[in-house]
C-alpha cells in the first residue's frame, strides 16, 4: 500500500486565490515560469501528431509555448479567471489547437489512455491529494506516454523565495522561519510518489533560473499582483496595515540587495517519467 500523502487542504487548494492573481500572474509570473517550462519540454519527445494534456495549466504558461509544435493540447484548471487569461492570450496569439476545460486535476473528466503527453508544471504540487493527482495523470496517458511534472526545491535553494519571506517577516522577528521542506520539495518523496502511481523511468533534475529585477518597488508590485500566497496575505489585512508591511518589505529588499537592476534565482525539481 502506498503511503497516504493527503494533506489538510490549505487556501491554495481552492480556486479563489488563484483567480484573484490571474491577471497579475499572466502579466508577470508567467514569463519567469515559462523558462522552467522550456527546460522541461526540452526533455520530452513530441511532434505534430502528439496529443497533450496540461493539468493546472494556469494562463497557459506551458501550453501557449508548446501549441505550435504538437497536434492538440487540452488545458485543465479549476480557476475560471486563469482560464479566461488563457482564452484571451490564445485568441490574440491566433492559437487554435487548444481546448479549455474547467475541472479539478484530481478528478479528470477524460477516458483512460487518451494522451501522449501529460504536463503539470507547478500545479499538482498544490493538490491536497497529490497521489490522486499522479494517478489521474497516469490513467489518462497512453501506454508508454510521457509525464512532465514540476515543483519548487527547498527554500534554501531559492534566494528569491528567501528574500520574499525575510522581507515579509513581522518587525522584531530577526530571522525568517527555518525552511520546512514538505511534499514534493523533497526529491525522494517526489520520486516515490511517481513510482507509487505506476510511473517508470522517473528522472528528477534540479533546474535553476534567474528573474530579472529592475527595482525594489517593481519587484514588490509584481510579487503582490502575481503570487497567490502574498496576495492572500494582503487580503487578510486592512489597507493601512498592508501599506506599512509593503513599505517595510520594499525597504528591506533595497537594503538586502544593494544595487539595481539585479537578478534573483530559484530552483525547481523537474520530473519526467513514462507510463
Ligand atoms: C502556480 S500556478 C501554475 C500555472 C502553470 N502551470 C504555470 O506553470 O505557470 C498553479 C495553478 O494550479 C491551479 N490549480 C491548483 N489546484 C488545482 C486543482 N486541484 N485542479 C485544477 N487546477 C488547480 C491553479 O488554479 C493555478 O492556475
């Protein structure tokens, strides 16, 4: 029996926070995350016959980039606003081989064995029942189909996340909380969960990418608009409370990084596997 990996559903297990940041995510976060998608896609085989499913697709970070090179992509997400961003971007880019489906990635409304490639970049990592998410990916793949799944590596490998956490610490708390790797942040757990779902040839690699940052103010504007946990934090405060938290975060960011423009890196685990 595989270990039970279900977690208590937190706020990011619901569509609301993702819909709240959909426009900002599409405008800013998407460009940075696309650099990880490109690294993952470079390890897959596909051509103009390939049928793809992108689970927890967001505004189409991976799908819009991949669409010209494959036959068809089914894009699944549970956030209506994220899917609206994708629909608008596909229309303005003239991408016609996408189908948009509002559904929970833990319960895919597709028959078994339908897709050649199944992708979940920074999506399945948020599912309260990840094992169910992996099993659903496995179920909808054709025999020998390919999976591509990513998650963030532990915080100690992400100066970007460390900076955000430290800048948002309440005043008087001298150190950010210690990194607490959980779930797919642990590479062995990631690998074990894929194997338990029935995958073979599981290959998980660290990929580091740099975000260009032009100024502390711009960095925080983009972070609040496009990063769901930070938007949730803002939403839990009064306007005045948030104004002082954000002003302190901008000041700490400027002090910590010194000169601008600069770059901040983050490391992800990117897994490929076969059914
Ligand atoms: C960090 S974004 C990643 C989006 C995109 N894959 C990318 O690489 O930029 C996480 C996405 O997962 C979606 N999501 C989270 N839990 C989900 C679930 N249970 N079912 C479907 N979508 C989910 C959110 O709505 C959001 O669009």
